[in-house]
C-alpha cells in the first residue's frame, strides 16, 4: 500500500495515550485521525475514510466492539486492530468475528501495533502456552464471556453469574490476571 493511502483512525479514550500513539504512527508513515468515543469514531470514519484503525475495547458509552462492527461494515473495510488493557478470550474472539484483523493486550509498543496493522495472514507458528490458565484468569475469562453475552449490561451479567452487582463491578475494575 502506498504511503498516501495509509490513513489511520485511532479510537482511544485516553487522550494522552492517543496523542503518543498518533505521533508514533505519523512517524511510521500514516496520516492519523483521532476519536475518543464511539460516536466520534463514526463521524471521523465517515469524513476521513481510514484504511487502518486501532480501536480501544473499553470506551465511554458504547463498547469498542460496536466500533469494530461499524468500521467492518465500511467499504473498503479498514484493517482493524483492537487494543485493550482488559483482554479476554471472549472479547478477542468476538472482535475477530466482527472484523478485527488482530487483538493486542496493552501495553503494546508502536512497532507491535504496526506489525499487527500490516499483517494480513494468520500465523500458524504462534507459540502455544504449555501451562493451563490460572483459576483467577479462568474466572476473568468466564466473567468476560457472560458480560459479552449480555451486551455489556453489568446488572444482567451479575444476575446470570448469581453475583452481587457491586462485587462484579469491583472485579471488572481490576486489571485482568496474567494469562500465564
């Protein structure tokens, strides 16, 4: 792809991180536009017509998954990478099903993000962990799966998990346990 056609939409609610990422990607040849929530992302995508997009999963209001779905419905479809500090298997699978090319857990540096944006073929040589997930990580994954099934509704998820809503909110506010 020629440099003139490399237009990157960054959808990230953390303004400082978005600015740093925008500078890094501009240095790597992208024309960059920023959005800080789902509605801004829709408006910017319409005017900017990105060839690539980086979407944070956890946005104020609508989920980043909704943004992925909307971007994937565009023609031509931009190469989409979901970037999140709240990684889970359920959200990774859903992001890819909705049209994301790749899913990265934060922290990820600009070179890792660039590689994910430009990689268009799956990698069968990807290493598989020899260790099973920890109990804490399994709990996190299950909560994320049920939360996704209830479209992000905390109260409905808490009822489905037979858990007090505040307990669930506390668990969701914490960083996910390490996958290894």
